[in-house]
């Protein structure tokens, strides 16, 4: 539940802020008649994302064991790539994400028209929706529990929707920089676990044959079939018998990505320097 909750919360907040900013921008410029088109674009993007997720799951369910393992490996690698891109992309603009979205909205309107804003909304929500769909599908394949995965993402999206609207309307103040940093920290660990699971699927699908020597025996930590195993393996991807390839891949992913998450950007360092100077003055 935790992986899908975090991804739903993070992606849902950005998507909600985008839609809210576009809607407010149109209202401020006396273009309220275009609001139904914005809502329609949002619903269409969410529906398409859901359809893609369902289609991928149906395809996976109809495959033979070895092709299914390969398919799940591809989905897992794609989810890891999406999460990685998301963490890196938002790192630079987390502090001013709301202002950035507002500036993008104004720029789009100036270059085009209401139609351009509607198209921007559709593809913006679609991007967030597809990232959620692929990650949720990969998480479901990792822990094989559709109910928990579904409940997690729904809770995350609902909370994100309410929080996003409150943040934009000024009723709720959130340090978005800290929010994205904390969720980024969690997502790095979740993505690293998903990477290990995907490598295992690739091995079971006869795609990978090297680095399969046993590195750790963690059956004492995650006894097969236990509740602890379901929690740790399904959430963090910890395998009872970790191979060399999985261990090395985990380290090579986590170390640089943690550096990306915790190391302040140039913009953040500049803002902090200005704040210190202002306080000193």
C-alpha cells in the first residue's frame, strides 16, 4: 500500500495544482465558458490513463509464465525510469512549483489560446496519470495484492486532490520543497526495491544469466510466506536470497539518487544565502 500511496500523493498533488491553476487563470481572464473543456480534458486524461493500466494488466494476465515474467520486468523497469525522471525533474523546481506552473500557464495562453491551455491540461494530467498507472501496475506485480495497491493509490490521490486545492487557494501552507524531498527519499527506496524485483523477473524470464551468485541470505529477515516478507518484499523489494546483481544494482541506484534528493539545488542555495544575508542585515 505504501508505494502506491506515495506515488498517488505526489503525482496527484502536482496534477491538482496544474488543473487548479489553469482553472483560476481562465476565471481571472473572463474565460469561464472554457472551464467545462478543462474538466473534460482532465476526465479524458484520467480515463485514458486508467484504460492503459487495465489494458496492460489484461495483457499480462493472458501471457504464459515466461513471457509474463518478461512483461513484468519491462513494466518494472519503465516504472523505475518514470520515478527517476520525476524525482530529478521536480528537484530543481520544487521550491517554486506553484509559481512555475502559473508562469507556464500564462506563457501558453499568450502563445496560443484557450485551446492551447486545454491541450496543456490534458497532456499534463495524462503524464501524471500514466506514471501512476505504470507504477501501480509494477507495484501490484511486486506484491501481488491488487486490493492494497488500489486502496493505497486512491487514498493518495484523494488526499492530494484536497491538499492541492487548499494549497492553491491559500487555505493550507505546505513547504513543497520539503514535501517533494521527503517523498523523493521514500520513492528512491521504493524504486530501488522495484528495480531488484524487476531484475528477478528478468532472470525468471531467462533474460539475465550473469550475477546470479547469492550475495545475502535474508530468510531470517523476510521468511518466505510470512507477513513480514509480504510487507518488506512487496514494499522495498527485499528478496530472501539476494543475488550479486540485485545487490550491486540497489547500491548503484540508491547512492546517487539519494545524493540528488538531499543535495540542495543552486537555486535553493541562493535563496538560503539571501535569507541569511537579510537576517544578518
